[in-house]
C-alpha cells in the first residue's frame, strides 16, 4: 500500500485537459478576431483616405497602396458570380467552427483563427459593400510587383493555408497528435 502511494506521488495524474482546451479556444478566437479587426480597420482607413484607383508608393518599387474594389475572386476571376463566393466563404466559416472543437494544438489554433478571420473579413465585404447584399465588392489595396492586389484578409487566408500545409506535411493532426510514416515505424520495429 505504501508503495502505491509513493508511486502515485512520483507520477501524479495528468491535469484536466479542460484548461488547455479553453486556452486553445481563446487563442483561436483571438487570432480570428485580430485578423478580422485588422482587415476591417485597414479597409475603413483605405476607403476614407484614398480615392478608388489611387496609387501611393510605400516602399517603391516593392510595395504600393493601390485602392481597387474587386468584384471577383483572385485576379478578378468570377466577376459575375460574386454571390457564389459569399456562399463559399459562409460555408468555410461554418466548417471551421465545427472543426474547432477538435483543437489540440496552438499552431492549429493560429491557422484556423487566421482562416476564419480572413474568410469573415472578405465575407463582410461581399455581404455589406456596394453594389448590393451578397454581391459586394471586396476592397483590395496592397500591391506588390507582378502580383495580384490583395488585402489583409487575403494575407490571413494565405498564411493560414501555408501553416496548415506545414502541419500536414509534419504529420501534426488537428487534435495535436503526430502521425509517423508507416515506413519509419517499420524501420523502428526492425
């Protein structure tokens, strides 16, 4: 009996996963709120201080602010079906919220938070900007040489997808568990 108590003292039971889960959800919500707020505030700044079509050198020739309203997706693809992008972004946002309950990694919290914030940032433009509900044009203003003009929401989405690709390639699942390649497991067994 004394040995059992000594073993319990030496190896205490793991703490409840609830505080960690709560922290991951807070990280997710914080990253989503940051990406969304940063995107919307920069768009408010651009629309209130610039005229559409205006180009301001920031770090010439590398970076310019160039205010446009994009009625399509990347590279103005799908200009006549903006409502489809509204549905896609709403669906992506809902899918992310369903997956968040599985969070077990701070990196996944970052990635999904940025993805949600970016999707909601552009969805807000699609829903509430001119010309009409669900057909709104997205405010884009960041211009790099020989590249598309984009915004903070686009940057958040691309950053999120990059992180997700790295996590996937490293075998880190949404729940934080690591998957080792079958060939490595066989080599370790031999």
